[in-house]
C-alpha cells in the first residue's frame, strides 16, 4: 500500500504542473501531474504535502485545502491512497525539479494534457465544486476500467 499527496498550486488562473520526464522507471513517465509525493515514516498528510512541495518546487505553501482522497487500484501496481490538496497562497521562487519540468498551465488547458484519466475526472470536479469527496479509480494497467465518487 502506498500513501501519497498531490497539490494543485493555483496562480492567476493557472496550475503549476509537473511534466514527469527525468526519472527512470517512473510510473508517471511523460504524464503531467500536480506536485507531491509519498509519505515518509510518521508524516501526516499536511506535513507530507508541505515537504514535497518545498522539495519539488522551492515554494512554501502558506494556505492549502484538502479537496479529496483518491484510491487507485491496478493490475500493475500497489494500491495507492492519495490526499489531494489545492493551494493559492505560497511564497518563494521556483527551483529546477529533479523529477521533471515545472510549468504554469492555464486551468482550462490542463485537462488537455497527457494526464491519467482518473486525474482528469477528479480535477474537473475540483475545478467546479468546493465540496470534499472521495474517489476510487480501478485500472487494468494504464487503462481506466471504472470509477466511483462519493461526496460529503
């Protein structure tokens, strides 16, 4: 089982996106994702997202909101539970990321990028709805088979 975080950092109608191109054997190779990563021992979701954003971007989140918890199951990888945050308040300067290229992308164009199908579904919901939800995405390899969303 994998525990991870993901954050969509917002600025002037754009999200900071990471084009995963630099790591070898990367499950996200060539995909565009928000920033985040796996929990370290003893971390809370909040501690993990603050650390991961700082490591990958150089930015310090000043305010952030937990938007959803996503469960990924697949025939090709371990089950993953991901805490998804958004933030529109941060400070610092962007650094070069060791995992890929960081780029500010217009929110309406993000869904056109090469992302996971499940990510497109939950990000579309985040963009139009402020309520908290959970989602489960079942994949056969990279192919999305089914999903369910529960609103709270």
